[in-house]
C-alpha cells in the first residue's frame, strides 16, 4: 500500500497502519485487572440521537461528552513517561520492588481517542444529489437513499477496538483495519475482553457504541497470503493464515474481509491459479461462518499477479459455490494503474459499465479510494492523496455521486501525514473525508471552475502535512528511482513466500 512522495512509501504506509508487533499484541490484548473502583471505566457511553450512517446534510450535532473513565487514585501515570497506562492492582501499599513487577495495562479508552472529543460525522444523502452528466446520459440514482460509508484504513494499535475510535475521531462513516500483524504468519489470539470491546463499540451510538454496523467495516487481510500458489505446502500455509483472518473477523462480528488474490508465481497458468483461489474460498466458507470474502483488484497488469482485470475477478466469482459470500473491492489506484480510465465523467462511466457487464455491481463489496502517482496503465501500485495524482478529483466526485457506491465501505488508503498535527496520522484522512463530501455537493455546471481552485487549496494543505521531498538534481533522482524499484520488488516478493 504505497503512500506518496517517498519511494519507501509502501513501507511507511504499512508501518503507519500496522496493528502491532506480536509482543505489543500481548500488551494490547491483556485485559486490565479491574478493581471495583475502576470497573466503570470499561464502557464508553456516548449518548446521542444521531444515527451516524443516516446522517443528513450538515448534521453538526457533536456527540456529547462520553463518561470519563473513573480512574482510581494514583492510576494515571503520565508523569512516568508511560502515557495512558495505569497501575492495575495496588496503590498506596505497594513497595518499590513489587511495583516494578506489577503488570501495566492500557487505560481504556485511551485518552487521545476519547469519544468526547470526536467530531460530528456527516454526509450528503445520495438521493439529494442531481445526476452526474455523461455524454450519453447520466449516472442516475437508481437505488433508494443510502449513506456513503466513507472512511479510512486506520491502525488497530492498542487493540482492534481502537480502530473504531480512530475512525470516529477522523469523522469516518466506515473503516478498514488489519485483524492481526499483516506481515506475520502468526499472531496471538484475541483476549475475550478485546473482542467484547470491539463488539460493544460497533453498536449504535444510542446504545453506547460508536455506530459502525458490519456493512461499514472492511477488514484488510494479511499481505503474506497467496492462495494462487500451486505449491501445496505454501498454499496450505497461506490458507491457514487466510482462515485465521476470517475467524478473527467472525470473532469480532465483522462481515467483510478483503485481501489480495495472489499470484501464479510463474509456476502455473492464471486459470489454474484462479481456481486455487476459489478452492480456498469454498473451503473457508465451509469452515468459517458468515464472513464474506471480498477480492481486491490489483494494479500489476501483465504480470503473474491475479485480479488485475475484471475478468479475473469474474472467474473467481464463477468458481465460488456460495455466491452470497463472495464480493470484490475496487481500488481506484489499482483500477487506473491496470489500464481502466476513470478520470472524466465519461471514462468513469465506460469503466463502470465494463465492470457491471463483466463482474456485476451486485458483487461490489467495497472500494479503496486512492489517487495514483503512476499514469494510466502504468501497472504500478503507488498510492497518492485524493485528487493530487494522475487520476484527479473528477473521478472521486463521480464515485461520491454514484448511488452504486453507497452503503459499501469507501476506504482511504492514502499516505498518512508525515507531520503529526492535532489528530496525528489521522489528519490527512480527516481532510480527505471533508474534501470528498465537499466535491460531492458541487453541481455539474460549477464543477470545472471550482475543481481547479479546490485542487490548488487542497494541494497546499496537503503539502503542509506531507511536505514535498522532491530530490534536487539528477543524482538524487537516480538514487530515488533505484530505491523505488527496490520497494516495488519487495512488494512483488511478498507473493513468493
Ligand atoms: Zn489491498
Ligand atoms: Zn487497496
């Protein structure tokens, strides 16, 4: 998932969204010992009448303050340099020696993610918009009012439930997260408390949760999985990891699981490889209930990578027995890089018509919203912030005004902020979510003029968060190009495990 500017962006994006290392996992999922005094700190009560996913135009009712966790005395230990932690067992009568041995647990909810400080979430109901004009008609709303589930891929550092808090803090109506370390074959199982926290926070706001129903959450699977590999031992290893991801989704009450279909690794035909992917999906459907497998389209056309064409996606769907549990996710950067143009109203309409004919919108389970640093058909997976790459703002306005894209997770995987602002790495996504709603609302006859000024303003804004680091001089450029090649190779090499 490559970010912007730096050629090591793939790495950085992963790090910024990486859940945790295994050892951190332990800490994150270890339930705090609860004394009667601190028990009340467990639940987050956010009482509001606003139902997020039905938010109407300009709804600005911010969530009232959440109940602050009642920390027992001496528990918050910011001073000792371990923010957000509290002593869990003893207070007054603990001697220095045993104090050192006392396990620390993270305070819940983490103060920096306190729901009391989250912004209001809003979005334009799709039915309220005038149609987007295309040369031979319009992208007419053909479905009833449904909300846009716009959000971002956020970190689950501190436990999976923190992802819901981060999404809410970013003003998102949907989100994506990893369910374990995306670069490890094995991770520790969830503690019961981590599962319960997640399930509680998914609930509607008037029931004390953050209002993220299952249809608004799209998990991203491990990068290591290659279900298209014909090597039996490697396929089995991938399958175990895949099934583990699905089981984690099921534990958390998540329904949509998105992952990369894989690669032939040059060892078999694409048809054989696609059949292996479908075999894994059928097997997993029998072993893990409910979770829907959402195959992502890929950028690297003309390679061993699967899923770079709509027909690859259609082949997988055809071979899956339970059609109610197979969907696809269109990544805009991957779509464009693989040669499908979406830059204008007309090219967007043509590409989406192709998708409808070859795959079918009934199988669209989510989208990843990313601009591209590489050109049309460049086959490179290089994500850029919305509207600032080779795709441009118009495509994203088309998506935001397309009723077929409502009620499915629309997930930003754009480069996070280099410069942590008041909301840290969420800063860029907060702005991009606002930007997408802003461009969604602009009428057709005003778009061409306004898009220019909006892009200029947004680019300046983004450059503050992610200052440009273009190297000066040929030597630096050459070095950068070399490094970029290395990063891409590393990305590609993931399939060979
Ligand atoms: Zn992906
Ligand atoms: Zn993606």
